[in-house]
C-alpha cells in the first residue's frame, strides 16, 4: 500500500491546474495530466501526459534537458552533397 505524501510548500507552488506532482525516491517531478471518459467503465480515468520537469527548492521548476536543444539555422544551405 502506498504512503500518502505531504508535499512541501515550495513544491506545491509549482503545481497548476492540469498538472500532477509526483514524488519519486525523494525527488519531485511535474507532469501534464487530464481526465478522459472511459465508455466501458462508465467513469473518468486519469491520463498522464508529457513530463514538464523537476521541481527543486532552490530553482523551482527545472525543464527537462531535451528541451534546451537549440535549432541551428543553416541559412538555406543544403546538408546533401552531390
């Protein structure tokens, strides 16, 4: 059985409507979530969306590293060589 987690105030400040705060091995993570009606079960079920980042006390919400990647502009140059 899972234990109920009392989230610290600094972690709860990052929570918004449509998001879910999770504590995994003592670290806090923020995910998108939404409810979708299941016709078979005749009730709503939670669907977890994409990962939004890590929540830390010092920095707040830290986005995942893969979102920091900058797109290079090739100025119309083709990557193919003939």
